[in-house]
C-alpha cells in the first residue's frame, strides 16, 4: 500500500497522472450485439444443416467456414440415410444460446464462444464464431457437443472481453502440442500414453471403436487408424490467466486392407458421400474431428467437447 501511495504522489508531482495506468479492456463486440449475432448465426447454421435443397450448399457457405463447412456439407449429404430418431437426436436448439466469451479489440479475427444445446436431450454444445475481415459478419468455425460432465472454466466477462491465445505462452503446453498429444494417444494400433492430457470419454470411445473394428475383420484383414493435427481454429484465455479454451481440427483416417477378396457393405453415410456400395479389397475413410480442449496454466489439459464427422473416402 505504501509503495502504491508513493507512486501516486510521484505521478501527481510530474503531472502525468495517467502514465502507466492500465486502461479497461474493450470487447471486440458489445455484449448486446454479441448475443444478437450468436442468435442469428446459429439459427442460420441450424437451418443450413437441414437444407438438402439446391440452395442448401450456398446457405452453408454463408453460415460455416473451414473444416466446419466441410463437415456441415457432409452432414447434409448424409441426411437422406438417417432415421427420424437420428435426426431428432442431432437437432440443435434455435434458442437459449449464451455467449460465454468475446475476444478483445485489436485481436483478429474477432471471436465469439457460444454455448448452446441439443433440442431433445438439452446436452450442451460449444460453438466458435469467427468474424470476417470487416467484423460485420460471423461464421461458425467450430460446432462440437460437450462431453458428459465436462465444464468450461470461466472466461472474462463479455463486458471487457477475453485475451487471445497467441503463441500459447503461459499455458502448460501450447495448443499445437496438446493437439499432437491427443493425436498420438488416439492412434491405432499402438496409441501413445501421455501425461499431457486427462483421460476423457471422447478418446476412450474412439479407441474402443477402433479396437472393435480391428477385431471384426481380424480373420480376413487389418484395420488401422491415424489422427493428423491440422490447425488451431481459435479460442480465448480463461479468467485470471488460469489457462485457455482452444478449438482445434484433426483429420482421422481409417484404413482397411483385406488379405483376400471379401464383400463388405459400407455404411450408408459412406455410400451417400462417395457412391461406394461395396468394398472387396481396401478402403480409406476420412473424418473431420473438431475438438475443444481446456489447457490450464499448469497441469494436464482436458478435452471438453468433440465432434467426429465422416467427410469422404475411397474404396475398391
């Protein structure tokens, strides 16, 4: 307190009362505008996901960007093969979205982190909205369901905005390192154990699914799965420098090789996406994985949300 008082006196004596004072941070988008933007952007995204008409692709291009756009187009293309129950389970709510994070003025691109939910189950879904160069339009760069019992630590209030992640300085590991650790831990066979990540249901399910697929064709062929880190899509720092929430993109590739010709029927999704109706010797399936991780200042990172969407493949 004495040091602060002395500093104040010195500032007054020199006539530079504002010198060295920290200004209040400014959000890139005001709270009311952020809420309105999130609402309109997500409503457009929900409508575009369900639009299988000739205008659907243009609607998705207006609502999504990057790998989220590719995933949205793949989802829409596979809709004819989904049951009414599957469609209902995946339906996003068009109301009740909450902006939980806003980037600050000066950090580009502008970002909004939004928590919404599935219409039927009310399960939480995270969305990353990214602004264009003008800052007037936002698109969905990530849309990913939260894991059961997962949580996102508090970000700074939307009235002041949250810091950008930058290079990842001050975090336990960088976003790129966390993504690589996740990719290595999911590889099949021979996943790599890591202390950098907390075990999570998303990863457990992927490893179990890979093992089950390998077992199913063990008598006639082999199965392998890789996860390739692509890009950090965005994210913001948590309150009080406690870490960051990061949205990242990986590409999962499933490879099947038969030792002798065998007739395998691919999933409806693969047939609708590629036209492949039968696999006899080999196949390679490609999926986008959009994952949200919380990386603390110290300790292990954790996956809080993940979406795995088949987007293409080859086979013969």
